[in-house]
């Protein structure tokens, strides 16, 4: 009986010696890369409730996506700005309207005069009564009521007034200011002035 016990204990000791004891992680040797047979894989689809496939896995080979597109001599580069631009749809453009724009720039008159004495109380060629208070200018041919803006370059004062009379009747002169106009501009003498076509009444 004792002999059997000794034999059984010895067998147990021998068996425990054969059990592999795990060593440190660093002592493990790397295993060879396992090759997966792609032919053994099964095509899988995941269906949503509306029966449309949401995803499909056909291969585990990540290099298959570049097949036929990349080669040994292919140069990899960033896309250029020209490649990023997208053509916008053509839009119908409105037709341009041809028109003439007249710019009212300042003109220089070197010799303007004024008239008053002997004419107060009489009628103007445009049907008004000429007084010391009427603001206007005389011109040989412009239609009555034509607006003209005058500016005194000496002090910067300016005002827009209508044509109210005919004149001046002195060669080389274009305008004759009324007495009130020359007083407003502080220009009651024969001399230079600036003028342009006026679009609004008043100063």
C-alpha cells in the first residue's frame, strides 16, 4: 500500500514538472504572421429596416483600394486650387442700358458783370418784375428758368439761380448777375467767377 502511494506521489511530481510556467512578457518570442485566406471569407451585408444595405465588407485587403490607380512610379501630390474649383452654373445676365451721363463740372468765367441801376421796377424778358431783391441771371439764349449755380472763388460762397432776363450786351461777356445775386456772392464788380449747370434751386 505504501509503495503505491510513493509511486503515485512520484508520478504527480513528474507531471507537475512538465507544466509550462509563464515567464516575463519580454521573454516571449514573436510568433510568425498569420496569413488569412481571403477566399474563405464570406460577403456580409447589414440591412436597415427599409431593406437597403447599410454597409458591405468584401475584402480585408486594404491595398485593394489602390489597385489600378497607383503604381511604382506614381507621384503623390496635394490637389491644386484649380482642381478644387467647381464650375458654377451659367446665369443669365441683364442687358446693359446704353445712356449718356452729363457731368456738371465747374467752369471758369473770367469776366462776369452785374446790372441794376436804371432797371429797377421794369419787367424782365422772362416776364418778372426786376427789383433789388430778385435773384437771377441774364443770358442771351438760354431758356427762361434754366438753373445755373455760381460760386465766388474768392470766398467759396455759391448759390443756384434761374435765368430771368436777356443780356449782357457787352462783347465777350456771358452772364449778367442781378443786384441781389452779386450782393449774396459778394461779387458786385466785373471779374472772374465759377459756374456750372444747376439741378436744384437754392444755395
